[in-house]
C-alpha cells in the first residue's frame, strides 16, 4: 500500500513510517523541507505544507493511503498573531481542506491524528481556541467520509517516544530534571494527571486504523492513566535517582499551564478505544527508560 505520511519527520510520523515499512507498506514522507535525519534518509520525500496549500492533487493521486501526523500548537504561534486566528487558519481550515483534496485525488483510506481534548474535556471547545480548532478540524475531516473515502481519526493524549535525530526539548528537560542537573528546579510534581501513549502503541494504532478503521469514527486512543507524580517519578527511577516527589498545586516550570489545555491540576482518566485497532498497551515505563537512556 503506497502511503503518504504528512508530518513524517516529526516523532509520531517518523515512528509510524518505520513501523508501517516493517509491515510491508511503501511509505513516502511529507514535510516542509527534506529531512536531514539519517534514520529517515532512505524514505522518498515530498516537500510542501498543507498550511500553505501547496500539495497538488497530482502529487496526492499516486497514493493508496494517507496518514496525517502534522499539527500546529502554541509553539508555532507567530509573534504578533492572535491565537484564535492562527489556530483557525492552520487547523480548522487547512486540515479539512487538505483532506478534501486527498479525497478528490482518489486516495481511498486516510487516518487523521487528532487530540483527545475535545472528547475528554468538551467544555474546553468553547473556552480554548486551540481545542476548538482541533475539534473543528476533526469534525471537518470525518465529515468527508464516504463509500469511496474511508477516513477516521485517532484522538491521542500525550505521545511519548524517542527517535535519534528528532529534537524533543521538553523530554530532554524532564530527563535532566530527573538526573538532578537543573539547578534550582524544585523536586515537585503537579497535582492531577492525564493519559499517556507511547509512539510504539501509536504506530500500531495507525496501522490498525489503515487496515480496519471504521470510516467516520473518532477513536479515543491512549494507554496508561497516570498522575503527574507517578509519571515524573518514572523518569527519576530510570535515571537511577528515585525520589518521592511532593505534589504541588502551583504551576510546574516543566509542565506550564500553557500546554495543559484541560487546566492545571486536572485529572483525565479514561479507558481508550482499541478493539479493531489492536495496538499494544503497557508501554509507558519501558518508553520512559528508553528516553532517559537516550538523553543521558
């Protein structure tokens, strides 16, 4: 199956590319620029941006399947642009527009990687420009489902993983924190907790969705429900520096409020959809150990 992965040079897309190739898929990556990561060097690549609307129907027509693993969050907000305007432009408008072009180009199967926030905290759709934009993107994409265009979404929590050559500053900072290398950083954990999923589980879910996903369905995927205390203590354990972290109601420097769209100290706990997707679970601790080993 000739498969295009949009956002194929990011963590989720790159892991999916490697996994799908192992399963016999013929994978091509799409990102703005040619990847300089040696791990991805032998994948065919198409340069272009769904936001800039510069991938043509002719380019898309050669593929049998599409995986959309790109996305824009607060880290990409241009200076001076209103966040509501930005998220509407890059998520609510650009994502369904791209899927419509993929449909019109004749791609028969597509998977959209969304976020879990609209499903687990639907009240944030009205109060958060980001959550609203991802909700509208997801709704717009799945509305295109038809007998000739099977499209579903995988709405994921925090995705944890490591791949050589892909910079993940937030994970590197957590490792340095756990190793005691961030001077002055208090040994605390935020109150609350969320669900997490590993890149391995996510790649398996993508594979399952391409082969067995129900068209028009929005799957709430995930792996383990963990308090922030338990999650951060896994990093300390893996760094050989076990500790009993104090739980604080205050904003955590490494998990700031701006990235916690459910709200500081929120608890997000649920039983994920799996069923026909068939992805493995129980991978968070081993993935934390891999991440810590890589960055130490």
